């Protein structure tokens, strides 16, 4: 039968009682009537070209697969009924490249089988049996799926209708040792590649190993001595020196060289201390610059707050709208919060500086002797406790022996041994009473020691409190002496009268402010208040003015240690009362 003859194709399908269709499932004959066995018209067809792929793209799951007639040179393959369920297959073995083909015609030769299945792919081996089945091994695994697609087709050799020339094909997966061996080899190869890839990744991420340290020689020792004198190469050189010493390279011949290298290492300490001193100096300069910058920021904040306060006065406040007043009020509160936060930070820095100065001036603590006495008392108490525990254990042992003796005493007939045991029991009871008395005396001594220890602790706390009070008195006395000296130095300035009308105005404002604050105020507080009235005035100017008038203003110290603060009070009325 010619493959390109559409009339012959349609006649063959008409004889089988099927609608003539093409490769894509289209009807080849219009007006086909199976009962008349005739055709009224034939549409052109596209027969299957030998060598092209047999497996079409997977159709949708809802649409049933429509298989087509396959023509070969020696045979023809007719598709199964699409209404029948698909042929069953076994579970696919790993790496399967071999298929089992059953239901072959009896007259089918190996050449015909190769002609049919070579369209699925390259065939490496065909093993045919005499019982109408064979095994076909392909070159790749995906070719097996194409061969499984032919399962259920009816194979007819030529145009013969003989039973020996037809058969229904059954294609299934076959389990072959060669396929499984190749699959295992492939898996091992993939595992090796994965291990190699992981190793390369680990090697890439692993930090580099330190360089190997050379062995000791006189030439290397000379070079190392030069490296120890260089600041840039000192770290590397000191590591090599440490390794040589740990290896045991020091002997009588090399001792002088090693001594010189150790001496070079010691000289590097001086360089490190100088470097540390420079860094500390830089840190102090940075702190000072930060403090100055913070002071300038605080000054600008004070000026901004003064602007907001001036805007909220009745003279300017009436001309702003309601929304503008609200914004100005919000801005003023925000600026005051920022100013207070910066001022607290600046005060904290000043307190830290004062604490550092007080730590430097502090001497040795005289309470070390009390601590030594306390440690001795605790050791003695621990020894007494151990002795008490040992006595308790001995008492328990005696009690156990007494119980055993009591059990033996319950016998009906006393013998000489029982009498001796009674005597021993009496003796043990006497000893036990003596041990109890000793234990009571030891407990009394322990209680006495504990009371002495508590008294010593109380004395220690009293002495520490007295020491703190004395230190505070000494510090206050020193500061008062300094203040008196400053007052004596500036006595001439104080004796001078008022110089201008501005000073009189300032004295009146300060007097009113301090009269409202009966507990006094520090210079910073006064200065912040005066800045609202006159932004050009400074804190030093206010302090000098107060010191010039000792009968109107007096200075007092409040707080102790780091919380020590100088406050000014208004004392003019006190002088009037005394007169």
C-alpha cells in the first residue's frame, strides 16, 4: 500500500469499518457511509513522514487522546478504540531505557520491529524471543515514553489478513541490570560533582590560613631584630619570636640574640604608651570641643526661646491669628524641651569632670584593716562550724551503737557478755553526755564569735560613715578657703560703688529675682533669666556684680561631693534687721 495514495488509505479504513481520519484526527472523506462502502469525496491528507516524532504534545486532561494510524514500509499500526481505558503499565524502574514489547505477530522479524520502534529513537539492542515478545533498549530514557505510546496499537504486516501477520502490541517498562547500573553510575557521578561543588564553596568561604613561620637561623634572627624595631612590622615579628621561643630555639649560643630581641620588644612598650597618650590627648580635645559646641548650641537655644517668649507677650501676641498663635506655642514648647535636654547634658558632663577630679584627689582607704579582721573572724567561724559538724557525726555513731546494744539487751537470759555490754552502754552514755556538754559549750563560743563579728561590722560601718563626713568637711573647708581668698583678692573691686545706670538696673532686677527665690539660685539660672531681658549680658558680668556687693548678696554652698553647688541669696534685709 502506498503511503502517499489517499484512495488506498481511505479504502483500507473503510474495509475496517472506521471513519477515515488524518494524523491530526481530521475526517478525510466527506459523505462517508459504512453501509454503502463508498466515498463521495476525498479531502487531501498529510501522511506521516518516516522518522518524525510519534509523541504529540500532551493534550488537555478533559479531552480524550485520539491516536492515529501509523504507516511503515513493512507494516501498518492501527490505533486502539479511544473509548477503551488506557493500557496498564508497571512501576517505572530508575534509569529505565529498556521496554518489553509483547503481542507481536508470529511472522514479525527483527528488521520489522526495528523499523517500527526506531522512530522513537536510537536503538542500541533488540533481544527477540520465539514466543512473540522482545526487549528493546534505547539510547536515552525519554525514548521509552515514545515507545510506551504505541501500547495498544494493532500491528498488521503488509496487506495480509492472516492471523500470523497481525497482533495487538503491549509495550511496558522492563527492568534491566544494565539500565540500573548506568543509573547508579550517573547518580554517583552527580554526588561526586555535588561534593566537589560544596568543597569548592567551602574552600572559597574558608579564611586564609596563616603564613608558615620560617625556622631559626642567624640570618633570620638578624632580619627579625630589624622588623621588631619597625612599628608596621612589629605584630608579624613578635609572632615569629614567640613561636621560636616556644619551639625551644633558645640555647647558649643564641641566648644573646634572643635577649636583644626581647629587649626590642620591651622598648616597644614605651612606644605603645606614647601612642596611648596621644590618643588620650585627642580624646580630651574632642571632649573639650564637644563641650564648647554644646555650650554654643545651648546659647542659641536660649536666644530662640527668648524670641518665642517675646512673641507671646501681649504687645505682639494680639496681632497674630489663632493658627499662628497655636504654631508659635508648639514651637516654643519644643524649643524649651530641647534646651532643657541640652542643659542637662552639659551639667552631666561637668559633674563627670568634678567626679574625676575628686577620684584623683582621694587617697587610700583606711578600712583595709577592718576587712582583714573580718576575714579572720569568718575563717575562725568556718573552722568552728566544721568542728561542730564532726562532733555531730561522732554523736550519731554513738547513738547507733547504743541502739544496737539495746537490741541485744532484749534477750531472756543474761550472760556475762550482756553484763559487760551493760557496762559498755553506761560508759557510752556517760561519754555521750560529756560530748553533748562540749557541743553546747562550742555552740556558745560560736554565738559569742558571731556577736563579736556583728559588733565589728557595726564599728566598721560607723568608721566608714565618720570617714565620709570628715572627707566632706575637708572638701568644704578647702572650697570655703578658696572662696575667702577670692573674696580677699577682689575686696578692692567689691568696695567700689556702682559704675553706671545699667548696673543699678541689673541690681534691682537681680534683687527682685532672688527675693522671690528664698532658697537662692545659681549663676546659670540667673544668667538664663537675664538673657530674656538682655541677650548681650554674660554670666561672668553677673557674678562680678554680685561679688562687689557682699552686703546685699551672699554666696552659699549646698550639696556634698559631686552634687556641690554654689547659690546666691539676697541678704539686704538681714543687715537691716541686725541694725
